[in-house]
């Protein structure tokens, strides 16, 4: 676990969705975590964590180049990223999902970026 990126509660939420996805349950979860680079315009809305490795997250990835998409990313990789001003990836401590992940995806693809 990467404590600075996700809390224990968020980890439990992400794992629960990850287990449902692994069991092929058709779900449209709320994202549990919003991570971002304060100096590089990248954002990750994470909705699940792979229970097999406890490191691979799935969610909406916006690298700030106008092409947000669903995908996977490792927490360990995110923990090693720094932006141009050497600022690390941070967790949005105030993020509360207001819609299912599919709505975030649709809106981000329409706008070219995650808007909230």
C-alpha cells in the first residue's frame, strides 16, 4: 500500500470494487480516489484495485493531453512520479464522487479532460 496516495478506507473500497470486477460483475462504481499532479495537469479517478496484486488500479486516466480514457495504473508507479517542479502525485483529500465512473468518462471525453 502507498499510504500517501490512498487511505486504508479508500484501499478497502477500491479492493471491494476490484473483487466485483474480478468476479465479472457488471458494475458502474463511483470513483473512490482522485489523484493529481499539481504541476503537470495529470489526473486519475480510481475506482478499483486489483485484489491479486494490491497495486494495480483501474479508473479514468487523464494525462493532460486531451485524451482521457479508462485504463490501469500501478500505485507504486504513481508514487514515483514527480512533475516538472519536482512535485509528487497528490491525493485530493476533499474529493467526493458525485456520479458513476461512466458519467465521468463521458464528460471527460466530451470536454477533453476531467472537469471536476
